[in-house]
């Protein structure tokens, strides 16, 4: 029986973690962004990190999710 190698996961999968009042952007590569009060700003920082490595291993779907805002959060331009 032949054992197949697992499918390699991208080295940079970013997410947002809530720590108390703050949103903290994190990546599977070990990068941790600055704690932010609003999800929109934390999402921008995570998106920027993802875009920095987009040429290597970030999927377009993951970047699309990071770019889309949270409909429950007010627009920072308002």
C-alpha cells in the first residue's frame, strides 16, 4: 500500500483573533500584527500581510475574504 503525501497547505494563512476588546491579525507563518480596536483595521493589516506573500502561496479566495468588510461594522469613512 502506497501512502500519499499530504497536500501542502499555504505557509501564510491569516485570520483575526479576538483578545478582549481587540482584534489581532495572525498568520500561520508566526507573524502577529498589532492589536486593533476595530475589525476593519485589523482586517486591512492581515490583508496587507497576505498580499505581501500573494505571489507565493496565498489563495485569491483568502485575499477576497480579507478585503470584504464586515457588514455589521460601520464604514471608517463615515
